[in-house]
C-alpha cells in the first residue's frame, strides 16, 4: 500500500461549501499555497523597504563614497575610519545586489563616518603640531 499525500484542511474564503459552516478542501502537498519567500539581505538598523522604493523613480546606483572612506583611513582616528570603510564596502555590495535603499542608507553612514574621522584627524594633527612647536620654542 502506498501512502496518500493529500489531506483535508480548512482554507480561508471557503465558508460555505457542501452545506458545512467550515470549509474543508482536499488538497495535495504539492499544491499548498505559501507566501513568497523574501530574499535574505544583510542590513544594519532598519530593514530596507522594497515596497516604498517603487514610489520613487530609479535615480541610478547610489554612491558608496569608497574614495572618501579610503582617504579618511590616512587620518589618525583608526577605529572610526575603518568602520566608515566597512560601511562603504557594504554599501557597494548592497548596490550590486539591487538593494538601492540599503545601499543609499549605508552610503550615507559611510560618508558621515568618513567626514567625522577626517575632521577629528585634522584636529588631532593640528593639536600635535601646535604642541610640538610650542614645546620646541621653549628650549
């Protein structure tokens, strides 16, 4: 004997069927309706919304600010500018996968971290030079 792959289940929308108050329908396992699976994507913070991206027209690929992030790595604020570089690379990867909202969000974060590290690095360099010149002038 072979086992059957069909079963009886209550389906929504079938409240009146064969005089029963609860609708039951015999379906096979291969014909079950399942919601479509969403693609997995890495994201930090809020999840990107693909439903809202259809309202805005496509404006091309978002910027990832990779050059700015690489330039910021020369400043002496290494933990901050390395994180900016990582966000920039993640933005580029998201853009290549088609997640424009996530790429735009990660690109803005990379730009912010790069600018902050350049400003802080400039302040540190200026303070170091000022203190070194002041220290040598006293001799």
